[in-house]
C-alpha cells in the first residue's frame, strides 16, 4: 500500500521559533499537499507541489513556506511560529487519478 | 474557484440504520470525486470514488450517486456499525494536475 510518513508526530514550539514539518512518500507520486485541520474548518490547503523543485500556494499560505527537494520529500516550514498555527497538519501524495494518500498527521502546539 | 459543500455537518444514528450524506459542488469542469473517511485521531483514508461519466458506484455497504446536471453527489451507507463512526469528506477535482477541493466533512456517530 502507498506510504506517506510524517515527522514529527507531535511538536511543541515557542512563539517566534522555527518549525519544520517533514513528509516522505514512497508512492512515486508527482503531487504532494500540505493541509491543516482545525475543528469547524475541515481541511485547508496550505501549499502543494507538482514535482521536485515546484511549490504552489494553496488557500492559506501566509506564515508558511514549502520545499520540495525531491520526488519523495515535501517539507512545510514555519519561520516564525505563532499560536494561531497550533493545529493538526496532514501531508498527502496524489497520483494520476488524484486519489490522495495521507500521512498520519502532525499535532503542533505553539506556546 | 470550486466550492464543495456537505450536508449535514453531523449525524447520530442507531446501529443498523442507513445514512445519507449529501455533497454539492460548483465547478462544472470537475470530473473526479473521491470520498474519504477519517476515524477519530487517524489519517484520512480513501473509501470510494466516482467519475463524471458515471451515475452510480457501489462497494459493499457504500453506494455513491452522482448527478451531473445538479452537481450533486450522495453517499449512502447501509447497515451502519459503530466502526463507521468517523468524519466523511467529499472532494472534487478536474484532473490529476489540478487542485483538489474538500468539503468541510460530515461527522457520523453510530451508537451501539
């Protein structure tokens, strides 16, 4: 089965600190996505990528950067973390059919 | 851009009941509609999909109906079990090189 692995699974950060969330997929999918999930908001798209070297802004990109150095890896970077970025973050990869395979999520708390 | 809406936002049913989750979209160019299930504390997992050239798809206790004219989908779950308790997400996309748009989800609770 397709595998998407996120790290870390849990993270506590301080306001103003830098946070990097990592995602690795072994599906050889071109497309990768970062979402955040908050109660009452469903899934909101932060950044996505169509392949190595490409990143695109989603619906809520402010305060986040993304990096896709290879087909397998897609990172989400919070340069200056704020409490409003406390959330659960999901990475996903998608192939030709656009069916998504999700990671297990990263629970981030910014204090 | 595309907007995907789901109703109801939550459902509580007794084990054995059938449920219907409705989904509507706005972009007539959307062609692919996968649904996902998220059990408490877990990742989203694909459960069923349909393409715009189909009207109906069934797998086990799930039936997905699609109406291209009204831009409406409905997911029917029969003989519900407590293990069906989860958030169900509808999504829509044009093709593999386009964005995927999600609804806000429907929280289903099945009481034993």
